[in-house]
C-alpha cells in the first residue's frame, strides 16, 4: 500500500493510513495471506504429481507408484482445503473489522466537524461515505487479502513449475501476460473516471430519498407525489446510465481473458503434441501438467482482473472518503486529520459570524449592532446580502460565504429591530393580562402595570 505523503501543510489519507484502522484485526490480516500461500503451493504441486502418475505409473504399469502418489495427492488436497477455509475465515474477520473500525472512527470525527464542514458536505454524501463507500473498501480489502495473495503466488509458482517442465513452451505465458497487462493498463483510467462519477450519483439518489422521506407529510399535503417521483426517476436514471458506461468498459476484461486462455491452450497443445510425436523432450504427463499450469496461470490473471474491477470501485470510494476526511478548513491549516489518528481535532474559534445573533441583539447592544449592520451592508454587501436579507452565517477567517438561509434565523432580525425602534413587541407583551397578573403576583413594580 502507498505511504502517507505530505504536500505543503496538507495531510493525505492513503492506503497505509486507512490500513491503520485494522487495529485489533492485524493478526487475521497476516494469517489470511499465509494460509492462502500454503493452499496455493499445495494446489500447484498436484499437476506435477499427476504427470508423475502418468509417466512413471500408468505408462509403465506401476500401480504401486500410482497408489503412492495418489495417496499423497489426496492428503495434499485435504490440507489445501483446510488452509483455504482458514484463509477465508481470517480474511472475512479482518475485512469486516476494518469496516467496523473505519465507520466508528469516521462517525466519531464527524462529531467534531466545524460549522463550515457541516455545510460543505451534504447529509446524503455523509451517509454514502459511511455505508456504500466503506463497504466497497471492505470488499476490496478482503479481495486483496485472498485473491491478491493467491493470484501472484499462483502466477509465480506455476510459472516456475511450467519452466521446469518445458522452458521452450512456457515462453507462451510471457507473451500472454504482457498482452493482458497492456489491456488492463488501458482499461483502468477509463473505468476510474466513470466510477468517480457513479458515487456522486449515489449521493444524488440518497439525497432525493432523504428529502422525500423526511418531509413526506409536506409532500402529501401539497400533492407533490408526481414531482417527487420524477425527481427520483431522474436521479436513478443518471445512476443507471453512469453504471452502464462503467460496466461496459469493465466487461471487456472477461472476453479478452478468455481469448488469451484459449489461445495459450491451442498453442501449447499444438506444439506440445509435435514434441511428443517427435520425442524431443516432452512426455504425455508433462503436457498434461503444462495444460494445468495454463489454467492456473491464466486463471490467476483472471482473478487479478476481478480484483481490478473491485479495486477500481474502491479506489474511487477511497478518494471520496479522503476528501471527506480532509475538509479545507482542517487540511489547509495543518491542524491534523479529521477522521483518523489519535490526536483530537482542535476546537478553535473559526471566526464564524451569524448576522441574526449580532443584529437581533440590537435592543441590548444598539451601538455595536448598528456598527455590525453598517459593515455587513457596506464592505461585505456582495458576499453576505441576498434577496431575503443577510445570509445565515459566514467566516472571513476561512473565506467562507455559503450564501444560504435559515428562515427561523431571519425572523428575529426584523422583530428585534422593530422592538428597538418603537418598543412595539415590548408594549404588546407587557399589556397582556396574563403577564400583568403574573408580575403583580411576583410583586413586581413597573409603570406599565395597569
């Protein structure tokens, strides 16, 4: 995995940084590749023993040799099965543990978000990061522990065994590997672009669902069901089209892989048969083992192509998690990572100003509130003033001007300004019979008491 890098004062979440969230599951993460390696070595040795049975047992009629090697193969197959089961158990435990720790750390860090971060990320986006994206990272990690261990070990050991049988015929594998490598390098960048877009489409779908479910009574009250259906259909259709574009590119990997496998089988069968007939250093058992190694080698490449699909998706998800974990106001000032790490996010004054607080206090701080109002309406007019008055909040410190409204915050500004100007609300409140009776019972004295 990549190491954590620094660019200026910024800290970047990389694969190594996410891997630190494995924590108590490190043992499982180490045992899974070990068991997988043992399983692969045993599986690769079986075709070699098969060649021995054919050439030294069946061909010469030595049934004792057949029984001896066959028993050994049975033991090796049982051990391979046991090692494979243990590898699966440990990889499942490590990957689900990573996902659990990742979600726990991310959720804990979200609680320390500044107001600017809360406004910068949508609720739907946060939900997607904590669910779909973490699940993709979990699946990719499980495939890395198993398939990314199995495939390279199978490739290396099978190539070694194939070259030990016939170096001349085994050169076919090198050509096939080079061809498949070039094809994967061509497909990866194209697919990554669509997968990045696809996760943003997930955010849009989740956002529509959240809005509809959260305000379902309002939707029904204003008979907006048809509009909501159209909005959801549009978001879902965008996701569908983007997914089709991504999967169309990925789908090329399977036919390319199959073409390569069958081409290798044909070439080795053709030239291997000629070598057997001409008795130029290849036996029937060795050809059989070579054909088994063809499947082992090229199936390992096929598994890598499957990993390529999953890792491509999870890489796009990890980039979005990285963006979420490194919001601008935290990353730019070197205060540390938001989601991960033991050090807490510093709670500092971000310089966020809410005009409603400053202006609604005019009855208590008339001079200061008027100074704020003149400054907001003057030098900052273009940034903080909109069609419905002052925007809800801003920060000059972070150059943050979201230009959003909260209706509940707009009301107190007009009400308190009028109260300061004419004492209208104060007089109406104090003239109410219940207020008058309450003040008298509490022995209050005031000129407004009738």
